[in-house]
């Protein structure tokens, strides 16, 4: 009996092994069989309601072209990038992925994303140049189609600003004065906080100041995290934290929600998606907030940074890249698709034509007191500064959280924290085998 | 487990700390003094473990509006609405995740216990060449955090074309070094060599001896292994996170994570996640309550003498 069991075991494991090789052989079939038969694509995305938008495609355009898209909902974040890269290592990545702009260089340098310039070149005109540039990484290739963007803005409690006799700051100098004026009038309040838990905010502020964190020079990378522009931003916020003009507690915590809800903090530097966050964080202050363009570094300038935003990319593992690229283009440029994305996913579309009118003709319910919310937002979106991402944004971001959390807590030197961020990023790039100059 | 702990510590906190377990009034009569330091340490420990649970219980009753605005431990009014919202979210996918978790944890723990029982028994009872080496390798496996194995396991599964399937999560769980280790220790302690020898004298085959004689003796130990595995799989995050791409196959841990991380432009669904987390603890509590009685067997399972 023992003997037969063992033999069966050997036989089964052999079958499994043989089966695996057989399947592996099938998997590496030829690239694009466009002509033949219906195509089925999988799409990893995190935006809410993306499956419903895909259903629209499957019922209309997709039906005509015999391309069916299935959405597999994922959790967003840096971990998803790792997961996609791991899947690509095993040649099992889905056909389409939703990817944040800052993740694109990481994915490209790991050879995950396909160049779809041939299929999507025509879509370039639909987007602001600063947004489109993020999907090309400054090359002739196109690695993704922009989906949503996060132009940054200044949000403030209109009623409390009036109560304390404050004016909306148009420059960062005025911003600092406003913070100090508020502290003088009511020491228990703070204009806002410097948060170390979301690196995207700091990156966006640095972009506005003109920072270029990753650039290429020929074959090598140049890291400019501690460039003059970013230093200026770090010193500015470090100074405000140090003299106690603003709070130093992180965002998105229950106590931060409470501070917004009870008016302990009366402003927030955020992006176009803030209404959604405020709806859950500060439900009792609905209708009391207003949005204004971000304060500027010099008077009369009109610039903003970007915080958040993502794109739709096609992977190298896809056996139907052309079909996938066609879906990605439809998803982010077709008016019906964009309307559904806005309605179901609550995104702020990157396509300029969709930024006003349609689903965005009315202000978000939370901002019913500011009927021109999206008209203003579209104006701000046009002024987004270009961003420059590199292949190890995740490392820089992790280091930001570590060293700036310390610096904010101890109210110590922000430039030293910035130096640590630069150093960690450069040494990681070198460790990964990239050439680094400067 | 939590419910039990609460019941036991609750009276202790009020009147006579430290004597809740034994007959309550004996300690003072014996003239023994209550050991305040250990008692306080234990009470602080209990509070430390129970406060988050209490928070989850209270927070699950709050509506989105109340969650961050009312006093932390003041119950809210939205419990039923929260459950209804959670069940309605994406056509009840939460309950699918719960079923998935039950399958992964229940079936996985059962298989893993069976493997642990067999190998633990073999390691404890038979003497064969390489036995200690195998055991030492297992010990090394106990020290190895499963986290670092997740990616290699994924690559292996992908090679066998089994990634993103129920099996891909189930298979790596079956061999648990800790389970085998526990089973061996337990078998060595509870199955005396004399009993096995007696079985052989009576003409029982090895399989029969294992099944009819050793297995019942090992049962309390195996229950422990089962529980450990069940809890470990139920709480497992990284392995399914890497293995699974299809959200219809997610266990509840992963599913709740997708509710939290919806991208920067969408707020996290805190109320749903909190309610979901609370409901996800219920099966664990139920399991502990049901399985507790098996542990009392431990006292009855005498060896050869007595």
C-alpha cells in the first residue's frame, strides 16, 4: 500500500511538472493576434466603480470590437507597484494597470510597461502638456494614458477667516503672516499643519517652486531633491513649524479630522479632490469652506503643483497590447467614459475637455457655496508645473516620511531631513545599478 | 477568546483583583496577601489588549458623521446602517470575502493539522537516519518569518501556472513548521512508546496504531495546532496579497484593505472598514468558544499508568 501511494505521488508530481512546462509554452505565444477572435483583458485598478465603467465599454465599443475588459479591484499605493513588478517577473501581470504618475518610471525601468505610442499618439491633444509629459518620461515613447490629475489648491474656512479678519493669502509670505496673525488672535487655533505622512503633498509643493527631483543627463540620472527650490520649500515650512505658527501633527488621523471638523485648523493645502476627503473628515463644516489658488512664491505668478493623479498603462505581458491601448484611450478620452469615471469614481479627469461642463458643471455638494468650483479648478489645472519622477520615488517617499516625521516632531532643521532624503535616494539608485551624476 | 477574557477580568477590575480565577474568598482567609504588582501588571496588559477591541466595537456603531466628531467611547446610532451599507457595497462582495477567508482558514488549517499530525508523530515515534537533521531544519523553518517566503512562493506558483487561484493561497499554508514542531513535542509527551509497542504486539498495522491509538491521544495538541493555523491564516495578509489578483478570491483582510486604499482622490471608507473588521473577529471568537472544550480533554488523557 505504501508503495502504491508513493508511486502515485511520483506520478502526480510528474504530471504537474509536465503540465507546467506545457502551459508555460502556451503562455509565451506570439504578441498581437489582432485579427482573430474575441479578446479578453484584465485590468488592475483601484478607482471606485471602475468595473461599472468597464461594463459600459463591454456593452458598447468593446462589443463592436470584441474586446472584453474585466476589472480586478486592487488597493492603491506603493505596495501595488511592488505587486505589479512581482507579477511581471513571473510574466503574469494583467493586461492593463492603473498607475500613479510617479510610479511610471519605476514600472518602466523594471520593464513592466509597453510603449503604446503607436496606438495613443493621437490622444496627446486632449491633455495639458505638463500631464502628458509624465507618461512619456521625456522620451519618444508613451507608457500610459493620463486618467486623473490632482492640481493643488488652497482650502480655507470662509466663515472663520472672516471672523478673525484674515485675508486669503496669494503668496507664501502672506501665508506665513496669516498663520502668525491667527496664532496671535487665538493661540488655540492653527492655520494648518505640516504633515509628514504623505510625501505627495511635499513633492507637489516643491514642483510649484520649480524643483526637478529626477532628471536625466545622457545615460545617467541626476537627483535634485535638495535643489534650491526644494530647500526653499523645506525651510519655509520648517520655519513655520519651529516658531509654532502652524501645527506639526500628521494628516488623515482621527485627531486631524477632529481639528478640521471643530475649526481648530482652519485651512488645508490640498488638491482638487479635497472635497471628498473633507466630506468624511469634517462633515459638520459642509458649506463653510472655500477654495482658492495656491499661494505663490512671487507676486503675480500663476503656478501650482500636482498631488495625486494616475494613468492607465498597458503591460509587456499582455498578449493583446493594441486592444488594451484602444481601451485605455477610450477610457480616458471618450466623453461617456469620462462622465462615468467622474460619477462612479469621483475622479478629476486629466482630459481638459472634461474638466468643465458635463458631470463637473455643478460644484461638489460640500462646496455648494462656491458654484464656480470646477471653473476655478480648471483654471488652476492649466498652471500645473511639470514634474520629474525617477525610478525610485518609493525610496525617496519612504525616507521623506521617516526623516520629516522626526524633524516635524522635534521642530528641528528641515534642510537636514531633506539632505537625508537626497542621500537615501542617490545611494539607492546607485545600488540598483543606475549611473548617477551630481 | 476576547469575550471570555472580558468576562473573567470584569469582576476582577472592580472588587477583588487577582482572585477571579480561584475560589474568590480563600486568599484573605489564608492570610496570604494579594500580589499587587503582578495583578496590576496583568490588569494593565488586559486593558492594553482589550481597549482596541472596545474601540472597534464602539466605533462600529457610529455613522460616518459621528465617527470622528463624537466622544471616542460614546456609542453611535449607525450600527445597523453600517452593516447594511457593508452588505450593499459592490453587491455584497464583503460576504464573499468572508466565505473565502473561512475556506482558506478552515480548510487550510485542517490540511495543515493533518500534515503536522502525521509528520510530528513520525518524528516522535520512529527512529530513522536523518531524523534529527529533519527536525533541525524544521526548527530553522519555525524561525523563518513566512513573509520572506511569500515572493519566492509566488514565483513558484506562477511557474506552475497556479498563481491567482484558490490553491495558490492554500498550498503554501499546508506545511507549517511550527505545527509540525508542536505536534512532535506533543506526540512525544502524550504517546508513550509502550502504547505503540503494545499495539504492535496486538498485530495492529502502523497506520492503524496511528489512527486508533495515537491520534486520540494527540487530539488536544492537534486542536491547538488547528487553532494556531486557523488564526494565522485568517489574519494572513501578505501571502494572499501577492498571490491573488482577482478581488473575487480575496480573503477579508485583503478586501478591507481595498476599501481603505482607494487612491488619494477618494476618501477611505472608514465606517465600512471598521464594521467589517468587527464582523471579521466574530468567527474567531466563536471558534475559540467552541473549541475550548477540547482543551479540557487534556486533563483526562492519561498515559499508561493511572
